[in-house]
């Protein structure tokens, strides 16, 4: 009958018959349990800090993305404005060059007429 029931390990008892060895076993088990609880608390805190850090990173990322988009829009509008200015100046130069061409033609015609009359 003695071998039929397995002897339990880590028996904790508060009876007066507990041996002096049981105190050391109890102390060891208590220390392990406290370490396990501390580890679980640390993991909870780590997860919480990780979530907070991810939220802050996402917030910064959105802010930077907004600034980049704003800069890009400003750059595009500046380029468009520059193109419009160039187109306006080209258009005015074409008008000016057309007027100059017209004046030059008139001058040539007058000179031709003067030469024909002089002959």
C-alpha cells in the first residue's frame, strides 16, 4: 500500500508536526510565486508602454505627413505660379516681338519706297 499513493512534493502544512525542512521549501515556493507575479506585472507594464509609444509614434507620423503634404502643395503652387508667370511673360514677349516685327516691316517698306523714289 505504501507505493500505491505517490508521495506529494512541496507539501505545505501548518501543523505542529511539520519539519524544519518545510520552511525552506515554503520560502522557495513563495519566492518563485513573487517572481512570477513581478514578471507578469512587468509584462503588463511593458505592453502598456509599448501601446503608448505606438500611439505617440503614430501621432508624430501623422504630423510629419501633414507637414510634408503642406510643403508639397506649397511647392506645386509655387511651380504653377512660376509657369503662369513665364507663360504671361512669353505671351507679352510674343506681342512685343510681333509689334517689333511689324515696325521693322514698316521701316523696310518705307526704305524700299524711298529707294524706289530715289531711282
